[in-house]
C-alpha cells in the first residue's frame, strides 16, 4: 500500500502526492504546482498550546491533530501535508477513506475552500448539489441523474471556492458510494465495485459521465426524507440559508481551533447571498427516490 516514490493524483482542485495508493482518485503525471503531500510517518500524540484540547482532536497554530481509535493518528498542516501514523493491520480501504474524507477536507479548509457534505451533478447553468444526513439519498439522487445524462461532479463532498466574482464547485473524482438497496433500486452497473468495511455499502467507479472542470454553483438542495406521500420544494430565505449551508460544512468542530471560522463564515454568507437553497421533503422509502429523480430531470431539461 505504501510507496517510496510518491504517487500523483488530482481531486477537489488539488494536486496530491501520496505515499499510499489512492486508487479511487485520477492519477496524473509530471511535476505539479503547490501539491498536497500525504505521508506515512511519525505523528505526535499531542500538540503544544492546543486551542481545542480533548482526547480525539487538537488544533494549534496551522496544525490539526486527530486521534482515531482503531486507525491511529493523523496530522494536517498548513494546507500542505496530511501525515498518518497507522495502527497495525488497518484496512487499506479505511486508510484511503480517512486520508481523503477527513484529511483532504481539512486541507481544503486551510486553503480557504469550503468542504460541503454534498453530492452533485452538472446541470444547465452550473453545478447542483444535494445535501442531507446519512441515508437521505444524496448519492442515489446524483447517480440516478447521472443515468439520465447529467454528469457527476462529486459524491459525499464538494469543494467550493470563491474565484474573482464567482462561486465555483470543483470536481471530486469519478466514484460514488451506494448502499446495496440503492444499487438494486437503480440497477446500477459500475466499472469496479469495492465493499466498504463492516457495512453494506460499496465504492463504485464510473467509466463515463464525469464532470472534469469547475462549474459555477447554481443551486443547493437539502434532502429531508419524512413521513409524507408527496414531494415538496421550499426555497429558503435569509438566515435559514446560512444555517443550512453551515450545517453541512465538513469540519465545523475544528474551524475555530484553527482560526478559520471567520473566513469560512464569510464564504458561507457569500454562497447564501448568491445561490438558491431549496429544501426537498420526500417520502422516506428508497423506492420513492425515482419520482424525485424524474422531477429534477424535468426541471433541468426545462432550463436548458
């Protein structure tokens, strides 16, 4: 799993040089500007003068330290390096997941981006993101729309930046995570399938239909499965938009410790002022997601 010569990858607008194989990320060749380094080595058990000291998380200066039982320790420093000190016999799938999900989320925040817990597709006019709690249907919705021809932009996490006068959503990588029942519901066939440890959820690679370039952020949909028979859309206003985006921001628990809270609140406020945020209430059953996929497909086609 470890390589003496770093392997190079690209995702979330980052170039990444990694000592561990990140087989889910697109590989790249040649020298890269301002890369992120993922290394395996010594990580301290604690940080001096930590501003958020507790058993699992500490932040001091530009460094974040995570103590993860069953995994080991991870430090993220200055938007430049993720360093892993692994326990014995950690599943390589878990190593990749922690490095990419937790490690790169913190890197994005340190570089001034927003790491939003969202899946998304490329639609007319820009990126459309779907936020929600676990099993809300984010990935299933994105895959269902992808099957109707809308390119996948991201799954589970979206990097958002301000560039000049635009709010941009950056592509992740061509893979989704789906529960077994969602795979069966969508009759989804992937180029490659990898079961996640201890759950009936799978990493599924796409062989086509991936959005490779940044897009203006067009809309954010909040998915709320509930005890209802109908699908309803509610456009949020004012402070409710800010709070909704903040709720689904990766890393709310460490931003203050790293001194990043003010900058991220500014970016969230900018997004809330420019991008529609729409709450979708839908029937809780997975088999009812097809009706929502069809509705959104019609909405997107009507705006072409």
